[in-house]
């Protein structure tokens, strides 16, 4: 290592990531200047092997030419399938400790705190499996259509990929997203509070085309059952109305490539606006029927417990919701001054029409800028400038969709649904900022 | 017209005349399914028992099957909360009368068990048949499913101990399901036709109406809940879960993550493998869950030269009796190399860090 270290201007990870115990204490005490000190110390260390230039001369990152400016870089195809920079390694899917006890029936959350725009990188798409995942051999995968159809039919992947295709951008959110927060704050960051949300461009064939080919009985058959090829053979009931509208499609593509195995390779159902559990992965069968099925995930799980002890069954739509991702829980603001408050908004009922942002816990609001594209049943990115004066603040966002539905507060939602529902929590999220710059998860009624 | 074109036309006519006439819009794509194919996959059972296979099974047989296939995760009496939420418990004879589980109303039972929630017995049959046992789904014959379901229903006192459950009498059981009247579809979150037109729900009417207020919307801000101190570090070091550049940094909390290539990383990956293969469902590191703890196993086999081979064989073939009556099922889904790696890790103390 020594010979490498001796090279001038050796690349070191950003010093802020390697805080000492004293520096951590400094954060907790509300002192913020440690970051600047840490930076200066690291800059000095970086330049140590050569002559240390006086700080007054300028930024060592400019004055000492880095190796990427003074040496030969790597050849093409050094990584035949490209990966993110090593400096991005912190942004990965993570489990929430203690949430589940079996990895095959668990959740890995998307690091929303690090995402830009509206598309979730495929490798960071959240995972939820019911009995583990497999890398299914696409040449052995089949889609069967049966039930109230003139001809029970079988399609290979070759068949499906020959049919006319559509590509559409949609969000997918687990019905249990933010479910840990129904009663009280339980998790520190937006990854764990909202990270069962992803948004991708999916490519595939409208299910209506396929059902038409099979001669579906649309008069009697008002429901379809979607079934997966995994061990759990996950099943969910979908209303025929969503299929007739042309919205529901069987997808093999995601963000320009095939679906990832964790997301249902080689075929999954896309049910825009509806909770993720209905987007059945490794889709092997569609049955047309005249009644809903009350499957395990419609009769034991994904049912919302109401205050009167009744469970709501067949709750499927993901209602209007938004969250600020920067700054968000578990982060530190570096200093006073300008920040670009940025977040995501989405609705299972259509397009987002506006997002308002408050920095005082919901007393006053300002309308945020919606970035294009603004698509139906897709994530919309919003941004708004904010000059932090170093005083305590509470950041909130509130979305409205094209049906006129405005995202509710925790107080409003709990009045109707209580705190035991688990599913479909679309309440306004609050992030508290204190003088030290530390941002944390709080709930405001 | 060339011969080639004529040939294409003839082929087109042939395709249209073939049995798959429904597919004429996209010639050459898709084919009719055979009856055997449909029955191999069409295994779903609806609440009206459409799709229910013929068969029967009694509570005693169900108990034997339960011990062999189910107890390792769910506990002997479906009570275990170690791996999955409990299946049985929380229901009363009164609930069986009313069809409403009282504990869901007053919150008097600590968990929500399967029997407290499930309104339809068909759901249980369907799910056991398609997805159980955990590591060998779809391996149970219909009679086995009836027997296991009979045992499970007996745990909730829904059927007596001498009951023989069958396709003939399962509708009687439906009339005794403790939460059969516990569901409502009165909500706006079904995206299809509403109940008023023969569908489900109220047609999309939201529960809550918020308004766009922009100024002086309330007098004061009350924080109802904040992250408890004990939860600050529960998700690891947040500094390492954020980008090292940009508007913000992650707050340093918890323990740092082990570096690539370190011993700790290797141990962490063995632990990850144990989790991935479902081992941690039944075994803890220090103490047992339904099977023995890894350190207990290492202790027992310490100093035995053939310990690794012996344990690998046990993992592969399953076993019973060394640590009690609950059997360990054969772990056929774990590759030999992975078993060796896991056994080595266990014998070296199953260190996570």
C-alpha cells in the first residue's frame, strides 16, 4: 500500500464519511463546523507526500492535479456490464432489521434518499418476495390463459415478444409502504419509511390483446386471477375494467433491458396505480372468472384493519402521496444557506397536478416546481428552493392529483383508519431539522 | 404473383383453419392449451369452492403431517411467532357463533393470527396446496392438504378432534369460520366497477378530504411522534447509507459496515447464506429457535474429526431425535458447496462480525 499512498494526490474517499468519535459528539452537541475542519484536515493529509501548499493558495483539489488528470485511464469494456462508482456503494437496497425473520419472505427497500428524477435504477428497484426468488429460464417459461375464454391458450416468451409492444413509465408501490409508521415513528430514513416505491419504464403487451386472442367472455368474466410461477405461486384478483382500459400489460422489459430476476424475469404483470402485490412476478397464468378469488394475499394479508375490527378486503389503489427525499431523515445539512428541496409525488388515480412544500410544519406552504415528464400513475419529481437560516424547521410535502384528491395529514387519516391498518398509509411526511443540521423523522398531526 | 407469395397465402389459410382459430389476428403466435396442461396449473380454489379437488383427511393424520412438514416453522400448535406470525390463537367459541373475532375489536390478543383474520376456508386450502411446505411447495397431495387443514381448524376448535374434512363437508366448516363476517368492501380503493354495478366497493370515494391551504393553515405545530432513542442505531450506520457528496451527508449512527474482503465480511456472507437458505428460520446463532443454536451444535461436535462430514449429511438428509422431537426436514434446495461452507462456518463459531 505504501507505494500507492506515496503517489501525490491519491484518491481518498470524502473525509466526511470517516468521522471520529469527537466529531460525532460535535454533531450531537449541535456544532456544525467539524465538517469544514475535517475537510481541511483531509485535504492537508492528501497533499502530505508532496510539499504541502498553504491553504491560502487555493483548493488542493485544484492545485494538486489528481491521478485521473495525469495518468492513463481504464480501457473500454473493463466492466462489460457497468456498475455505479465505488463512491456510490452506500446506496443500495437494504432490509429493515427486525421487520421480517425470513429473507425469502421479506422486503429490501430502495434508497430513495439518493435518487434523482423519476426512474429507479433497475438494480435498486425494491424487492418483495413471498417465497424467495429464482432466475427463471425464459425458454421454459409459459403464460397460460384459461377460465372464461373460448380457447385455453399457452404462450411462450418468443410468442409474447413477437406481439406489438408498448413501453410505459409507471410507479410500483407496495401496499405496506410506510406501514411501519401507522402508529408512531419507527424508522430513521426515507429508505425505510417510503422505499417500497420504485418507478420504471416497462415494456410488454397489453393483456387485453392476449385475452382478445383467446376469446375472453367480457360479459361474465369481470375478474381475472394473476398467478406467479414461484414457489408461492402468488395470486391476486384484478378487475376486468383495468384490463379493458388497455392499462394492464404483461411486461418483459424494464428500463431498456429485460426484467431483473428479483423483479419477475422473464414476465410480470403491470397494473398501473395498484399496489405492488398485484403486479404478479414470474407470471405464469391468467384465469378469467366471474367472482374474486379471496386468495391468501386478499384474505389474510393485504387487508386493512379498521378501528371497528373489520378488515377492508380488496383495497388495491395506491392513493395520492408524496415525500421529500432531500433533505430527509438521517441526513445532515452541511451549513446554512441555499438548498434544493427535492422529492417524489405519485398517485394511483392519475397525474399529479401540484405539490406544495412547507418548511414550518404545515402552517404556511409554497407551490413546488413539477419537473417533466408528469405522467399518469408515475412518479413525478418536484423541486423547490429553500434558504436555511440555521433555525429549526419541519419540512413537509403535500401532493394533489388530477381527481382533486389532496394528500391527507396523519391526523385526518387516523381519524378514519385508526393506527392498526398496516396498509395504504399515504399521510404527509414530516422531517424535522434542528440547529446542528441534523434531519430526523417526526410525525405532525 | 410469385410462387413464394402463393405459398405464403396457402400457409396463411392453413393457419387460419387450424384449431387455434382465435389467434388469427396474430398468425403463428400462441396455441391452444391441452386439458392436461390446464389441470396441471389451474389449482386455485375460490370461496364458492370452484376448483376444490376431491379428497379427505382427518385431524390425526393432519397432526402427523404437521409435525413432519409444518411444525418446524409454525410450532407444534401453530402458535409459533418465531418465523412467521402465528396461525392459531385469539379466536373463541363465541367468535365461531358470531363470525366476528372479538379480539380484533378490543385488541385483547397480542398478534393477529391467521385464524383471527381469514374469512374463507377456501383460502387456507388454496394456499396450503399451492405454497406449502415452505421449502417444497406443491408437494402435498389433496388428501394431505385436507388432513393438514383439518388439524389446523381443530387448533382453533372450529372442528372436533375426530373430524374428517372433505370436499363434501368443507362448506359446513365455512359456516363456522370465526371471522367469516369480519370483512368489508365498503371502501374506495377497488379500481374496478363498484358494488352498485355488481362489482366491489363504493366506486373510488376517498376516506379523507384534505384541502390546499397555503397560509396560516394552523396555529401551532404539534409533534405527535419522533424517532425513539433506541431506534436511532437500529438501521446501522446512516452515514454509510448516503452519498458522500451532494447537499447532505448521512448521520453517523450504529456500527460501521465491514470492509470488502475482510474476515468479518466473509463471516457476514456466510450469515447471509444461512439467511438466504432459510436456516435462520429455525436456528439462532447462540440459542435454538425450533432447532438448536449454531453455537450449541459447535459445542456438541467439538473435537470430532468427522464433525463436518457428519453435519453436512444431516443437513442434506434431515434428521430427528438429536435435539428433540421436531424433525429437521431435508434441505435439498441447498447446494453441496453451500452446505459445506455453512457447516464450516457453524463449527468455527458462526461469527457474524
